[in-house]
């Protein structure tokens, strides 16, 4: 099962909505993880639409980045009111290295949490905890909900940490994206490795796998016009490994003519796609943008990259 990890930024959420039908057709294969970063109508609309399609998902109630870092109450209130009666989702909790056991006990031992209609709890372990047994004990003491998923960030925990959890709950998480400081830096990369998790997660003893798609784990609010435009496109090799192509503009000396930069990057993408068998909804939309000579905005580029990645992974498992 695939657990795409998305920060709840506008175009990442829109990406989920625009492939709701694809995820619904593969509902036994996918369970998105959403870390809310803004209290926005887009977040509410996305959760409602996922619920309408009966797609299982996970909503983090204690986000580690964004505007809602100390606003668990706001998230719980949204889930309680707008998802009342919907059971096919998990309340997700980030387990990091900075909070004490009491923090996690208090998170579930409150009225808003206990009034959620979700089916269970997802724990996302982004740090190894020597006191994890106590944390589990308190969560299970104060909540009747079962722990359904233990998502373990393998890059931030030791190799034996996952043995603390039932094998039927284990999900791997890692950041496979080759993130660069500037978009122009991808000019020298062109193509990068991503992962083989879809090939081996079952035989490694995990129920599923998770990644940060073609965005990466590093969180940024953005807001600045880029010097270069980069389009990141996941694809599959003949060996069934996932790799990422990076299509980058050439006129990168300043921030003028963003639409022209997009056209340069898009031309490279279309040329490659014409020699490839990759066929996803996002590819079709890129081709339509190319035919129409239309620049959709920076957010839409990320949206299409996310859509392509999720659809590709679902086709492989």
C-alpha cells in the first residue's frame, strides 16, 4: 500500500482532488498522509471530497511545520465537525524527539479527539524514542482507537527501531527526492534516482511505503519568483525502478518572463514524453498546456508533478 506524504499546501491538496477518481479505483492501494499547514477552505474541501469517494487517508493533528504547529485544537475541531460520521480515515500523530510522554497523552486525552469518528490512529515516527513503549502505553490507555499504522522514517531512526511495533502496522517512510538548493542546479542533473520501495516493501516485512513524492521533506512557504523553472517528472525504468526527470528552463539570469521559462522547460518535457511510453493524466495536461501555449502558474506545475507521481506508483503495485 502506498502512503503519499503531502503537506497541506493549496496545490498539493488540489492534486489529490484531481486524481480522486484514480485513487478511488485503487482504494486498496493508497492512503494519503496530509500534514495541514494552513487552516484553509482548500483543506476542508479536499477532506470532504476524499471522504465522498470513500478514500482512506490520514490527517496529522500535530503538524511540525506551517501555521498550525501549535493549533491541534483547530484541526481536531475541523475533523470533528466536517467529517462527523465518516470513519474511513486515521488521526495521525507525529512522534518526534522534542515532546515528552505527557504531551502525547494529553493529545488523545481530550474531548475533541475522543469525539472523532475515525477508525484508528496513525503514528508517524520522525525520531527514535527510547521511551516509545511508554508513549504507546499512554496513547492506548487514553484512547480506545487502535493504532493502525506505524509510519517509520527510516532515515531518522535506527535500523531496529521499527521492531517496537506490530508488523501488520509497519509503513516505511523516507525522502528519496534529490532536492537542490536552486532550480537551476537541476540543469546539471537532468535525471536522478528515486526508489525501489514498491518492489521490496512486502518481502521486507512492511504493509506499505511512504515518500515525499517529487517535493521532498524540506518545507518552504515559497513566495519568491524563481530564476529558473524546473518540472520534476517521475517515470519507471525497464528494471521497474522509479527515477525522476528534471526539465529546466535555460534563460535563468533573472526573474522576468516566468511564462517564457515555463515554455522552455515544457518543451524539454514534451520532447522526452514523445520518446517515452509514460502516459498519465498529468502528462496529458502538460501536452494540452503545450498545445495551447498556456502558462498555468507555478503552483500548477507542482500539482501536475504530484499527480503524475501518485498515478505512476499506483500503476506499479
